[in-house]
């Protein structure tokens, strides 16, 4: 899906106010929208449009969050959506998300962001049973799902002893699954493969 049009900003604003409308469309077609986006000198937001679980929806993401996380508001079908918030400049953006500037921000699709991140994924396998996939690289983070020995996943980065995964792999089928797994419970993630991602 191609990137959508750029929206102009309001330089004097310090927070975002937006009102957007989405149109129903089938997969692989550009979704229509209309609205305004205000970007301040100290705060910035990006919007991502995508298709999840069969519904066309508008998702509001903070720019320092990974795709699919920290959703501020969700609007399905042809409903009206709005969002408000603030974010400090200088936050590190996840792979595939364009850097915002003081003059413009780009609206792209969730699918585009996920696809860019998945281009460098490493196909790996869980090596024991009842392995927790967590929302963050911490033993205190909530468990998303448990996987078992032989389950395939797509690993995209490594943070210390944690490997970030973006998908579950089964034969030719790949389904989104964003989370973290402790490195000793996953095969195929050698040290040299992830050196460039180490913090």
C-alpha cells in the first residue's frame, strides 16, 4: 500500500487535535480519509491506517510506540474518530516509521510499517514448551501468549537477552504477533545476526 498524502502543521500548537474519517475498502486498496493534524514545536504524532481482523479502522499511535501498541483511539467502519495527546521530540522511532519534522508528518498504513520491519526478520523456532511471549522485554511484562517447542516465529531484533518477534510462522503462512521472548528459548537467533541491533 502506498504512502498517503502529507498534512500541513500548525507550528504554534503544543499538542495534537484531530478529526478523521475513514472509508470502507477491500485489501490492497488505498483508504480514503480527511482531517487535520496539528504539530507543535515540542510535540508530535503520526497516524496509521490499517486493516485488522477484517475491519477497516483508523488507529492513533504515539510515534515512540511500535506498530499496534499504545493505541489511543480506534474507530471501525465509517465512524468518526478523534485523538489528543503529546510526545517529546527526539524519541527513537521503530523501523519503518518515517521521522516527523517541524513542517510535516506522513500518514501511512499499519501494514506498510509492519512490512518494512519484517523485511529483515529471521525465521526462528521456540525450543521448549510453555514459553511466554511478553509485551515488553521484562519478566514483569504481561504475557501475550504461550508458545511451544517447534512453533515458528519471525524475529526482527534483539535487546540484551530478549528477542523481539513480529510474526508467527507456519509453513507459508505468516500472522502478526508482536512481543518479546527470552533468548534462551528461541533458536536461530545467533549473536552475529543481532549484533547490529544490540543496545
